[in-house]
């Protein structure tokens, strides 16, 4: 049985394809559906997320379900940092806003390094993330929950983040 294909696929020679890959990841994570998000990763994908090491889709699903139970009103913006022309690597930076069970708001800043297989599925994800407390009034992401970021919403660079 062969794995599904997630377009665009490497080698990445066209920056528009790389932007599509980054935006598709952002939109999926903003949807908050752990099963759907996991389909962008190979069945044996390996992650390092902060200090956690996650192996395979099932662990990814469990990780994401736990994440979204803890991080309420999750909204994310990803931005391309660089990519390997003619290769299978993409690096992004991101920031997301959320609150905990006590109503404390945070903006989490991070970087991810992605490695893809020939089918366009991510086989490795390395994420470094820092949480910064913010006031509710300092929130910048206010589009409808579990929806893609509106196309006219400012990027991280445009927000100065």
C-alpha cells in the first residue's frame, strides 16, 4: 500500500508552491482537527516539539488533541523563512495566540524545520517554541475560531512580530 500524495511535492523549485505548502499547514492547524492535520505527515513522521519527541501519526493525533484541549481559542500565523531550492526542506517561523483554562492569554513564538518525502508528506518536524504572556487587549488575531486566517489579515512581518 502506497502513501497518499500531498501537493505540492518536492523538489521545491517554485516559491509559489512553497507558499502554498506553508499556507496549507497554517490553515489546517487553525482548523483544530487533529486527524485532518495529521494527514500532512507521513505515517512514520518524527517530531521534536519543544522537549517532546513524537513518532508517527497516532502520536501526532494524540499530541494535537491534548494541545487543543489546553490551548483554547488557538489562532496561528506561519511565515516562510527559507527553503531548499530543488530540495525537500522548508523552514518557517510562526506565532500563535491562545489562552489557558484560567483565561491567561499567551502568544507563542517559534520556528519549524520541515523535511518532506517524495509524496509531499512531512517526515520530520523540528519545532522550537517560546510562550509569552499577553493581556487579552494585546491580542492581534481575532478572526473566527477554527477558520483560516483571512487573506487580508496582516502577516507576521506586517504585524511586526
